[in-house]
C-alpha cells in the first residue's frame, strides 16, 4: 500500500532560494498545517536556470540550488518537523543549451554514434546532429580541441584536425552541424521538448537509459522521499512503460503525473495516484463563474473584437499553425518513415489538428484517433483543395500504421499530437481568444462558461471514485494567471452590463481616437488582444506596471498574431505597451478602472476564499503553490515565480493565535487563516475526509451555497456573491445539519437541525464545520 501526504506545499528551488533556505522555512510550513514539502527540480541544470527543468546532469544535485549539503539540510528539517518530501522529476529531456555543462551531450557531439551516451538521446542518426545556434554572423573559431562561436563551445572529434585547417573545414568533419537558428523548427535532427531546441528528448523507453538517469531518484526514495511528481509524461514514447519502471523503482511512492486531462477524459491505466490537478482547477474555477452570463459575454466579445469564432475554432487554427509551422522538423521525421506515400506531412498535420485530447496511449485512446482520422478526411473534402482524392488516400493509408502501437510512426505521432496541442492551444489560442480570460487556463475549457452545482458535485463524486489520491491545484508554476486573479475575473460574470460599459468605454471616445491616431500600428493590433489587456489589468489590479508590460510582451508573442519571439514586430508591440501605459497614465481611464476595481474587490475576496477552501477540502491531495496562502495577483511565468516574502508570512501566521478569525481585508490574513485551519484539519483528522456527499440549502438563495460533506467535515462556500446581495442575501435560506457541528474557522457551535445560512456565514463567506 502506498501512503499519500495530507497536503503539499510547492517550493521553487533556485539559486535565489536554495535548499538551505527551504529548510529554514520548514517549521513555518509545519505550523501552517502542510503535510509535505513539494520541491521543484533539484538536479544540476543549465547555469542561470531559474526553473530547473533543463537538467544537464541527472547524477548530481545542483550546487547552485544548495547541492548535497542543502539536500541533507532539507531532509533533516522535514523529518524533524514531521513533514514528508515530494520531488519534481523531469524524465523527458535534458538541457543542451550549453553543451559543455552536459557531459552526456558533449560526449555525443564529440563521438557521434560511437559515444557511450548515443542511446540516451532521441537522434536521427541518418544525418549529422543539427544545432541551430548561429546568427547572421557565422564566423567560427578553432580554439584547441573546440569550435567556438562567441560564447558557444563545441567539442572536436578526435582525429578531425589537420595542420593548417580552417575552423570551417574542421566543422565539416564533425558529427554535428552548426546552422542558423531559424532552421531549428524545420530541420532539427533530434526530438526536443515542444519547440525548445535547447531541450533534447531522452529515450526513456530504453531500460539502460532509465537506469542510468534515475540513480538519484532511486537514492531519494531510499532516503525516505515519499512522493515523485513526473513532469511532461506525454513527451515519452511510452508513458505506461516508463511509469511501470518508475513504480518498480519506488513501489511505495506517491506518484503524480503532469497530465492535462480534457473535460470527460480519464487518466490512462497507469500505476500512479493521479494527475497534478489541472482538471480539479477547472472544476473549482467553474463553480464560481455564473453560467447565465455566457450570452452577455459572447455578445460583448463579438461586438468589441468583431470575432465570431468559437474557442474550438481558435484551437483548431492554433494546432494547425503548431503542426505545420512550429513542428515541421517532427513532421518531416515522421514522413521519412513513409517514403512510398505523397502528402504524408500534410496528412499528419490534418489528423493531429483534429485530435480532441493531447494524445493517445495505444491501445488506450484509440477512439480519439478514430475520430481524428474521420474528422481529417471530412475537412479535406470540405476544403476541396487540389488533389483531394490523393490526400484522402494518404490519410486512409496512414490509418493502420497510426493504430499500431509497435509502429515507430504511431509512437512518434502520439508524441507529436501532445506537442501540437500544447503549443497550439495553451501557447497560442489562449492568447488569441479572449472572450473571458478566467476560463483560459491550463486544462481549462474556454468554451464552457462555468459550472452548475449539480455538475460540480458530479465531478467530485467521479474524482473520489477514480482519483481519491490525485493532487488538486489552484495555482502552479505553469498557470496562465494566479488563483486570485481568476477569482476577481469571475466577479465580472456577475456584472456583465457594468463590465460591458467599462470595457467599451476604454476603447472609445475622443481620447481613444487621439491615441490611435498617434499610433499608426494600432490598426494592425488584433482587437481581441486589446481586450485581453483590459481584462488582465482588471484581474491583476493596477499592480507594478513593469509586471504588466512583461506579461503583455510574452502574451502578444505567444499569440503569434503579427509578432513572434523569433521575429518581433517592434511597432506592433509598442502599441500594446502604449495601451498599458494609457490605462495607468490617463487620469479619466484610471479613475474608471479604479471604480470597477473597487466594485469587484470584496466579491473577489469572497471568491478567492471560496476557491481556496473548496480546493483544500475536495477529494484529492491539495497543493498550495508557494505564497498563495495570501492574496495572489500573479500572472504567467516568470511572474508567478517572483520571490515570496516568507518572513512576512511567518510573522502574520504567528500573530493569528489559535481561535481568532481575522477580518477579510487587503492584508490576506483571512486567506492565511482559512488555509491554516483547513490544512491542519486534513492533517490531524483525515478520517473526516473519506467520502463525498452533496448538501443542498433550501430557500431563495439556495443556488448560491456550495456545500458538501466529506465524511464529517462539511464545507460551505458562497458563490456569485454580487447576485446574492442583489436578491436580498441569505434571508430565508437554511441548511439542514444532521448533527451538532462547530466551525473550525470561527469556533462557533451550531445545533443539529435547520440552521440559517446567514448565521453560518455571518463572519466569512465560507465555513468548515466538523462534528461536535
């Protein structure tokens, strides 16, 4: 039997927050009620890496992150505090941005197919290893036994230098070929992580490679590490095979996988406890959004942006762009496996674009492949392009091979569709389609506007039955915006007319006409992106404008609509930045924004407390992302990896006492209190969280109360607080308590029987009741 932690607390370990520093806050985490310290990747990564997902040496703990000494300190501190440890591991790829820092990659570049590490990497050995690192100035230097290009260094194979050789001549004899960086997407000869050429795919399907790269993981398990979080399993050839090996290595570990599940999709039959919780995030977000506002928001979006396409339309366009332009090298490698057919690459793009989920795991998920093939055929017919019959014939001919899990084409295609969806949807469509940003989240469903009580309860009953030990999350290092930003945006669904008036005014009037006249490139800016900027500032608030500028630069380049990371359109980006400055600097505009922000502030706090308590008490193992025990206004990374002021949190927690329930205000003390009380209850009384039973209030405001019994612990959360207030509050609404209960948030006791919800929620918009 595996054991799971009561909860986890994610810490981003990096040079500016080392394992030693993490060890120093373990006592704070224990006081907060956390069950396990959950650490970002620890193995040695590229110098200067702030995230750690670019491991260069899987055998050593990164000295910059604290090294072996820091690891021992963290383990000792966790044991002393009674906390478990969970570590994030990265099996799919290794960092190759600086070849000299990765001993295995350096050896492969030096010795080619004869390298002892040649089987580690997923390389097309039919040609030289293509390294897209050169700029327009391709002047190479030969320095000793290395080729150099500015700061870049590459090994020279033994016996390939002759007297009087030029650097170019030596280069031509190497196992690798240095080329212009623009050729990476179309010609790369090794598998990569998504479109990141500095992350080279590792062949975990080879048992010898698994053993060689998991030495430290085995040691960690032997040292008592309880949990392993597996990054990006979709990139592996055979995730089930990998996870079976990992389970054999760590038979008692609590293993979760970073698997994005689409609505209705179930986790494959893997030997793991569950996912890392994006599906839970979608459910928690949805219950605080008013489904009745969909028509209003759709109409507003179409009116302001002149875009009548659905999110599904945008997702399809984004996936087609990713498959046909960003991942051409992967397509070419697959097409080379079918030299007897024409139009193979186009057919693979068509099928990948039609995939409903990230990928299949044949034979699991074959129904998604069947539907994708059928949809691809239909779309080819509908477009009536030249050579329709030949293109359909190619799709049909590929079908049997794509269905064969032993066929290399099928194996690579399954890896391909995951990358297509990630790049086309998360990193493109989410930045182009801005009907309602609260829904544009990893694992989200922007086409589905909120959840009803019945839908939420049904989802939790499925979760309890299928993934009772899966992680649940509200924020991660990969979320597009922080949990409380989404909570504030959710308020807009209750004030559609007010939001429509503000949103429309921000893009109209004489002052706006003058602005557009002063910025000729404004005509090139997609109105949907302008609308994204407005919603972003409403969600985050008027925070430090440099943070908004950094977000806008990333967002507009990710949208790939007029500008990209590789080919920035400075005038267009300048207009987006000018729009941000206008929202901050124009006095009338800023005043209007401030009035709106004041209107949504307190309802936003109510939503944030509701989200937090629900996520901490719903079925699954709750994770708290670092710092989010206070109000969180984070945006997409790297903004959400900003330093956390743990000293301030320690002081605030120490000042709370045992029974005082702080008021809801800008300090965030109320959120800290709710987090502490819920985490402690889950840790100290796990027997109260073994089941799930929906509870329903009676009375005129019944639909505003989300309530459920986890087996002795009852969660109450207010939803749609503005509409609740407009219809008279909780007056006349009651909840039937089968036993006498006490609220652990306020220490108030309530008798069995009908209790007024107004009484239950007179201090907080949430309550956590326990028997006795």
